[in-house]
C-alpha cells in the first residue's frame, strides 16, 4: 500500500480546508446556528414536545445531518473536481496509487472535515438548546459513517461533473430537499399514513432517524434498519467508485 | 532512397528501459490516434519524438504514463507491465505535461512534497532542495505558484516530475512558451540528468531542440512511428548535400552533355544545384566539374550545404508511410 501517497493526498486536502476556514467551517456553523436561534430558541419555545423531547433539542440531530450531508458532498466533490478542472489530475492518474488509496486520501480528508464540522455544530448548539446524548459512541459512529458515506457520494459527483453547475445540482436539487423532507424538523409519525409510507423511500430518513436515536434513544425507524441502509448506501458508492477507476470512466480516455 | 517502417524491436533487449509492442489507440469516436507502435527506448538515452500536431506523440506518452488507456498492445517501463504492475512502472516515471497544469494556490515546496509523497517516496528535504536549486527555484520555494511567471511554472512542473527521483523522464513540449535563456538552461539541466543516468524522452516542435540534445530521433506521423534512428545516422541516411554553382552566364536549359546528373537549374538560369548522396564514397563532384569544363560552362562561385534535421523531418512527414525518404 502506498502510505506516502495516501498521506500526501490527505494533507493536501486538509491544507485546502484550513486555507478556506471561513468558507468550509465558519460559514456552515454560522448558518446552522441561525437555524437553532430561529427554530430552536424562538419558534421552538412555542412548539410542544416530540416524543418527550423539546422541539429545540429534537431538531439538533436533523440540523447536524443537514450540514453534514451538504458539506461532505461539497468537500469531496470539490476535492476531486478541482484537479480535473485545473488539469492537475494528470499527476494523480500517472501516480502509483490504487483507487482505494485515492479514496482514503480524498474521502478521508472530506470526512474528517465533516466530522469536525458536526462536532463544532454540536458544541455550538449547546449555547442555544439544552440536550443530552443517550449513546455517545453510537452518535460518533453515526457521525463518522454518514460523513464517510456522503463524502464517497460527493466524490462520485465530483468524478461525474464536467462543469460547476453539475457539481452543485445534486446537493441543491436532490440532497437538500430530501433532508428537509427526511424528518430534520419533524418526526415522520406526524405525517399522514400515506406520506409516512412514501417518506420511507427517502434514504435520508434512515440517517436522521438513526442519528436521533443515538441522542434520545427513540426514532422513527429501528436503529438496525438505519445502520443497514446507511451501510448499504456506502457499499453502493464503493462499488460505483471501483467501477469508475476500473473502467476509467470520465477519468481516462 | 527508401526507408521501411522500424522493425519490431528485440523484446529481450537488455538496455531497453521502455519497451512498446504493437501499441494502438482508437478513441471512442473511432479516431485511430496510434497504429502498431513498436519501440525500445534505451536506458540512459535522450530520445526526441518529433511529429506534426495531432500525430500521436502526446497520446503515446500519456499511455506510457497511465493517463490514457491503450486499445491494444503492451508497454513495459523499467521491466514492469504498465497495466498489471502499474505501481512499479509508474514509480519509475516522471512526467512534465505540455500544458501548465499547476495547483495555483499551493506554494512551490508544498506542491513538490505532494508529488514526492504521491509517488510513494518518503520525505527527503535535501533532494527537494537540490531539485529546486538546480532549477533556480530555491528562492521561490515559499511563493504561491499563481504568482510565478509562465517560465517559472514550467520549472515547477519539471521539479515536480523530478521530486520522486524517476529513472525515466517524459518532457512533453518542454520549451513551449519558454524564453531562449530558460530553454538553454533547460537543455543544460536535461544533459545533467542524462549524465546522472536518467532516461529522457521529449517531444518537441523545436527541431533545433532535438538536434541539440537527442541521441536518437523518432518521428511519428498520423499515429505511426515512421522512423526511429540515431540522430547522426538519420541525418546521414536521410539528409542530402547540395553543391550550388553561381554561373558566369545564364543558361536556358541544362545542356545535353550534363544529362543524367542530379542537377537543377534556377529560373533565372544563373544557378545550378547539384544534389549528391551523403552516404556514398563517391560524391561525383570531380566528374561534374570536369564535364562543366568540357561544356565550356564557367562559374564564379560554388558552395556546399547539408540538410538540417528540420528539412529531413519535413520530408519524412510529407511522404507517404513506408517511403519516407
């Protein structure tokens, strides 16, 4: 295994993160804080409890997921798209690195950044809302698993995209709506029965539900199902990336 | 003179650091960029690949380096199959691309460290310092690449390619957009690299560059390697010498007594050009001068000239394949 290669990519990507701290960390933390102020502290105080949890505390896992999904996709897609756009991808393609090593570097860095962001938002939330974490190890595991899975998904988007618009279209047009409709701000048990069934086709429901379980010990979907669905999505993403590197699709002519 | 396509090289050639066999590339649209390329690149040599735009030079380099997939054929680099044993093959290769693709926001030193690590080599500050000093980049080591001139960026790309101490260095149009001084510096550096044992393959549009540096010349045209030869041999075999005579009096046509000789008369009838074989022991000049005297043709000046590599190259790519000379 090319450990030096993995480390080089990882450090390169993390350096990019720290070069753009305002954009990559401060901005999502600020926007999520606004959600806490509006939905948690202001509107939340007028809302009733959901499954015995205050509304302000209830939305914390969903809001973290909202940022986590978008930032994971954005970090990883931008990380691999930029070398394609700038032409520096030639070096990666001509280097003695396997697709697994490339993934460990790029996706590892993107996921690290997302985990840092998730933890920062969690700490920030404490300033606005009181909450407890019932299963902290599970919470952290879900944070890492989701960051890795959606960084992997973002990496695929970055490989697929051949212009900046395509880079943005999936996060904006698909992921954000799915997150808003995936129970970030409500429990799916609050929906009419038909919509409850339709919502189960939304993969983000399982992420938010599993993450919320780690906080409060109860969720819309069983934790095993949530974990299974997330791992399943991870496996699909891995298979796609493996296929892309094996065939050279969008990478090698 | 006829010159057949290069024969399939001996696979067991012990001095070959890159061995290419029956290599072909057909792009998705059906365009055949490379056709049946067979080539052995000798360890430690400087090979210049010449060819017009779109001839297939960059495609060939890109396949060897792993950027483009070959449609058929095999390539071995430093004894390793570039597909099945790609790690070892690629670790031996450094590539300086034609375009100035750089990480604009990175510093020079950071991008070199990245390149070295990417190619699986542990940190070696002393080596990176040497590379930067050799390329007159040491003072710029902390500068962001975006602040450098085009020539400096070209040096950075060379430094990146050398950062992992490759045995084989590909320089794809290294002099494109580079001023004369930097070009000469680069030639000097390339010679030093060769002396240290690095094999260098360069593509260039500057025939002067190939003539100045290369040990061997390969010419690619329309995807086929139409000739690969030692530079001196190529110039001797495919070059021609000419004797130009300035006549005292204009002639309307070449006299009957000089028929059969390779002579050309200028339009104004005042210059006679005699072309002779550079490989032949007997140039025929003495016979020509004797026959001129017999015909009573006086001349006031004569001078001889030899084909440049540029003329040889132009001749090669204009002629149909299999009859390059």
